C-alpha cells in the first residue's frame, strides 16, 4: 500500500469529499476514465475502497482522515460498522497496529487455525510469533497450540512488545550471510551469528568492550560463529578513517590496542625493526602502516615491520638459517665479483638442528 506522502492540500486540490456520504469526487480530470464530478476510486477487494492518486493507490478511509483532520493517521483507520468501504468520517476511528492485529482475521496460509501459532515439523512443536514493524518476532516453542496461542495473546496485548521474543531469521541462509553484528542484534537474535542462545554467546564472547564495538569474523574464509568471532571497532566509525581502523582491526588479533601500537611505533622511531626505514608501500593512494609482525607458531606479536620486510619473513618461513645463508650467498658473489680469488669465498654455513 502507498506510503503516506501527499499533503491534505494536494488531496483537497484534486478531490472533493463529502463527510456525510464518505464519497470522493474528482475536482480535476484524472486519467482517461475519471471525469470531473464523478466518484473517485474502485472497490479494492472485499473490504476497502481504493483511490489512485499521483500514480499510487490509497485507502479511501485514510484519505478521508487526512481530508478532515489535515494530517495522516498515526495508526490504522478502521470502520466502526465493519464496512471497510464506508468512508463517512463518523464511521472512522483510529486504532494502533497492535489492536488491529488482535482483532484481525486468520491468514489463509495459517497451519494451526490459531493466530500467531504455527506448526514446526522440524522441531515437532508449536511456534508462536507475531509481526511488528515488518519483522517477525519469535515468541518461543511450545508443546501445545494452546500454550503458543497464550504467548501470542500476551505479546499482542501489549502495544509496545518490542522486547518480547527475538527476531526470526527471514531465511535459514541468513545465518550464513551475517558477516558482522552489533551487540543489540546479537541480544535479540544470537542465531544470526551462529550461537544457539544468548547465554552460550556471552559465555564464549562476553559483552563488547564498549558500545562502538561490533562482532566480526577472525578468518574471512569462514562464516562468523563460535571459534570465529571477535569484538572489534568497525572500520568506518574510526575517527582517523579507514587506515587507522583497518590497522586496529588487525591489532585486535594480537590483543593490542591502538595505544599499544603507538607506543611500539614511538619506541622504533617510526621505522621498520629490520630495514630501519619507514613504510614505503601505499594502497589506494594512502601510505600503509607498519605491520605488527607475529610469530606464526605462537601467534605472539613481535615488532613493527614494513610491508617488504614482513613479506620477506613470510617468504622464508621465519627461518633464520635461510636468511643467513642468503646473506652469505649475496656476500660471496659480491666478493667474487670484486676479487675472483678462491680464498675470498665465504664457506657455506651448515644448518644447525637447534
Ligand atoms: Zn623493513
């Protein structure tokens, strides 16, 4: 149905409305069929009268409310006499969405014959849920349809039941697609990040360090979930922009804070611990930051390295013997080029087993 977007002035400009009959008539020609002075709109199913305006369809009841009161109704506009096509102003009253749901009809696709209650063949139990603000709120799993119906009634009797139950995933695959989540989302729906319950989640992850932290994956190759989640600051919320935030994202792996990184950087005078030079590589026009080098066996952080030196350690697999013999190799060849006499040749170093 149309959003409430036109103003009372626009409405009154194109349509006339008789509050005693509830009938709208065209003041201006509209389209090829509606002549000035004729009744506007058509029956919309059993229970409403719809009027097309500016390319959209509106309920006559809502338009009548706007016409008379000058503003759109906050809730639903329901007919006192039960006839949805009767748009006389005295027949109309405003009602909250929750109240409409309590009165409403059972959907044709309902499997239980009870409102808000459905049979879950997978669990072999009854599930109670209701919809609020376009999201399905899960109220729980029950052994009997009566218990489920009672849960539904209790939830719907409140007009602000935002905190009862949890959000249901729209589709099972949604669980797989979640890449990060705010704590508020996790509190409502821990299954979206792979935990069965909030208690289980809190037992493993605990609460976020502060309200800005979000749950993110550690390994990007796998979905978020138990064993693959950590609290981190989202990149875009960092005040220093993407670079610092990305850096912090990686720092989190080693339990380091932004302050720890700055202290390490100051201790190294901003230079790589191996080549003693500043970072030289840039990404998307921004100079990279020195990386936190870490021991791959223990995952312990070491010092800050430039991208090139960090890559070098990676290529040799952190093998000191390989680096020494490579150094010897380079020096041997330099020495040979300078003086091709055999006694200048540096002997090959043996790899010791320690
Ligand atoms: Zn370096």
